């Protein structure tokens, strides 16, 4: 599947993009100008498959920004085309898509590609090509490489885990278990949890793995439940989350559950139903419907003006923020745009505040945001702080 912008002239989508552009105060681009050349961004993400709701949300959030920019004539006279290929959350397909995009002479940068194993497969290709690899959706440490063309924004999984363990320690909870996925993502969460606990002199807790298809989730739930933990950290995403939480809730409903940002999708919460209530989830962007955070207010206004039927989500806001940072870097790179000038511009972000969300590009190998906050799933299945 392939998606492109800008949309056709005078289509409903174009008119909505124009309405969205009018709501974005940062778009101080002046009157529309004739474009010189389109800037083509390549993206491989999950628009179908088991985690389609994650990929679609981020894609929609980013497209709001690009549509608005294009409706105002682009940046320095250049419009932005987001060339998105669907990998259905399949690693081999993501790698094939990346090779196709890298080989395409029109691709300026890879933007917001999705998934931990997918990013790990793409990174060697990207490092060899020198093409900008902007804001992959993963918090894994292996994606934070000391390469100048790799630019991570979201806080790492380690930072999310540190936030959870610090909170648990502060409220007096010491007996912490970990249920983690049997892959690189899950192992990183398990390791990060035990490191964080050791730093705070907390006792070693129980751990159990859950396979990617979730078939052994009941056994993992029983293993952990037998140790009678006070809290369980979930290094899980997708189906394993559903299977484990349902099995564990049946055994120990009162035990506190803590999950990472990748778990808290609208589809996952809906599938969990009443079992979702009370789960604590770390987030790497502000609440998307927060009336007190300027970037959230701006996003929500654009979301409504864009006519999107889906619920606004943290992931959609993350896609929106990533696109905003990308466009600001294009603006800073100036009229003589090249990959080199774009990368130079990216590394000039020093404590740049979008309105409640700071971008601070310190050095290659470090993420540009350290924003992490804890949220709670209410009885209505919605997040609250």
C-alpha cells in the first residue's frame, strides 16, 4: 500500500488541509508560492496487520502537518510528499520496503519508520547510505547509534522503565515482577527493570516470558502470580499483552500493572475491556487532549479541522510532533536544501520548546526528547493523569 501527499487539487481533503493550515500559528510561511521541487520522504510502517492501529495513528498525525504545510505552498517553495509503504508489521517486508525507498533517487529521507526489529534490520542499510533516518518509532537502545544521520526523538524504553520503577519505589512498592515478550524488545525491558531496581536497592523480582503469539501467556501469568508481587511491569505489545493481562487479572485482580507506551493503543484498550481499567502506562508525549499543553491544543485543533474520524491518541500526537520537528529542520536548512544542510539543521535543536515538549539534540546516539509521564487507564478505557 502506498500513500502520497499533496492530495489532488480542490478535493475535500485539500480543502480540509487548508482549514487545518489556518489553525496552525507556527505556519508563518507567507502566501503560497510556486514550488521548486517536492521533498519526498520514504516511510515503511504498519498500515495493516496486528499493529496497524499504531502505524495508522502516527501516519495520520504526521500527515496533518504535511498537508497543512503544502496548503500554504510548502517550505522555501517546496512541498512535502510522504511516500508510505505498508509492511504489515513484517520485518522482512519492512527491510524490502526500505531497500526500495533507499534505491529510489527521489527519496530525501526515511521518516518515522515503525518497529524495533524492523528498525534494527534497516539501520545497517541507512548507515551505509548516509540518508537521514528520522524518528524511528522504537525506544530500543540498539537504535540509538552514534551515526549523525540517525535522529531519534522519543524517550528510550530504559527511560520509561526508570520512570516506573522510581515511582513504585517512591510509593513504597518493592516486590516487582516482569512479564516480557520473547524478543529483543522484551529482553531490553527485563534488563532495564532489573538495572533500575538494583540502583534503588530493590529485591530481585520474578520474570516470565510470553511468546509473540501469546500462546504461553497463561503459564507466564501463573508463574508470576505464585510469587505474589505487589506490581508487574509489562514488557509486552499487541496480542501478548491481551493474553497475559486477561490471564493475570483472573488470578490477581488487585495487583498493580505497569505498561510501556507501545501497549497503550486504543485498539488494545478496547480489546481488554474492563481488564484495562487501572493499568498504569508511561507516555512519551503529553496527553493529546490536554487543554493546558500548547502543542496538544494545537494538535487537537488540527485533528478536528482535518476531519479525521479516529480518536486522537498519544501516537497520533507523536507523529504530529515528529513532522513538526522535521518541518522546522527544513526551515532552518534554508533554500539551498541538501541532506547535509538538513542534518546540520537537525543538530542545532537546543532546548527547543514546541509548547510543553522540548527537543534537545545533544549528540548522535542520544534521543532528542526525554519526556516521560505516567498515565492511568480509567474505567471508561480512557487515559488520565
